């Protein structure tokens, strides 16, 4: 594991943090790194949120109050060290027309793909609980316009679908059959979303998933 010094950490929404680190290796958008704060805690995997050409490495994470790593990670300050493994993973976007479906911090690999220049023929659908859950929404609105949809399961908010992402998908009569669907989020979200897509005629091989377990 490579020791890296934190250059920035902020709570961008309640219990959701964005960490900046010096970029010390190349990676492909969609890849993950292992992170830990000490030798005693086994590393956890995190999607890289920054783009391939960004000068820093960004990690977006949720604080799990009963978790082993994230309570400690969320208390880290600028100038402190954490440990990081080299990038790995095959959740890579192939550049063809696609829908990107994310829940919560599952938006991170898509933000990386977006910042790496992938913006055409994309529909981005993000599920979250409340107004604070739609990280990076300003940039997504500017770039994707109506091809960016926020599904807010808690509050009914202007400009957003009120309900879960899976509910929105169920309500669609027709989904494009000739594109790929990239899914990222909790196991529950990914499995439920994949099942809905398949029930609507999407071929199994057109569904590409990254599960945050
Ligand atoms: C490929 C991949 C990419 C990921 N990318 C991200 C990302 O970009 N951002 C992000 O926020 N997360 C991501 N994750 C999830 C991340 O790796 C961690 O699992 C998460 O941050 C929790 O780590 P933790 O050590 O704080 O919690 P853990 O100690 O792993 O615990 C996780 C949860 O399980 C519960 N738990 C722990 N032990 C038990 C037990 N014995 N019985 C019952 N419940 C228990 C805890 O209460 C806690 O809520 C990713 C996971 C994978 C696999």
C-alpha cells in the first residue's frame, strides 16, 4: 500500500465525504482503489471519482457509523496520511450510447467517466434520498440537460422524479434495447435494477454492473 498525504477532505453532504489525494498513478475511469488508514484495518475498495486527466485523485465515500474504516477515514485532516493500493477493476465505459444508473455514492465512477470526457449519447439517472444526495448535480445539469434525471425517494422536489430509481424504471413503457446499461450502487439496488431491465427485454449481456458491498 502506498502512503499518500490528504490534500483536502470535506463533508459535501451529511455523512458523505470527498477526499483529495495527490495523483501518483494513471488509472482508467471506473476503476477502484483499496484504502485504509492503518495496518490494523483491512483495506476497503473505493471508486475513483476524479477524471483521468485531473491532477488529483478524489474519493467519494459514505460514513457508515458502525463500520470499521469510514468512521476513522472521516476524521482524517489535511496533511494526514492514508494508504492506497494501485488501481484495478473492469467497470469501464466503452464509449457507445449508454444509460448510467447510480444510487448514492455509486455516482463516483460515472463522475470519473464524465470528467474524463465522456458526455455524448449518455443518459444519467441518479437515485438518492433527499436534495443533498445529488452530488455534482450542477455539472451534470449543465452537461447533460434533460439526459440527467434525479430520482428522489424522500422529498418531492421540483425538477426531480419523486420516487426510487427502480420505480421510475418500472414506469417506463419502452427502454432502448440497443444500448448498454451501466449500474453502480448497493447490492440491493444493482440486483433490483438489473432484474427490472431484464424483465423489460434488455439482454443480460447489455447490463454492466459494479456492486458496492
Ligand atoms: C468495487 C467496490 C467499490 C466501492 N466504492 C465505494 C465508493 O466509491 N464509495 C463508498 O462510499 N463505498 C464504496 N464501496 C464500499 C466500501 O468498500 C466499504 O464497504 C464501505 O465504505 C464501508 O466500509 P467500513 O469499513 O466503514 O464498513 P464495514 O466495517 O465494512 O461495515 C459495513 C456495514 O456493515 C455493517 N457490519 C459490519 N460488520 C457487521 C456484522 N458482523 N454484522 C452485521 N453488520 C455488520 C456495518 O454496520 C456497516 O454498516 C465500494 C465497494 C466495492 C466492492
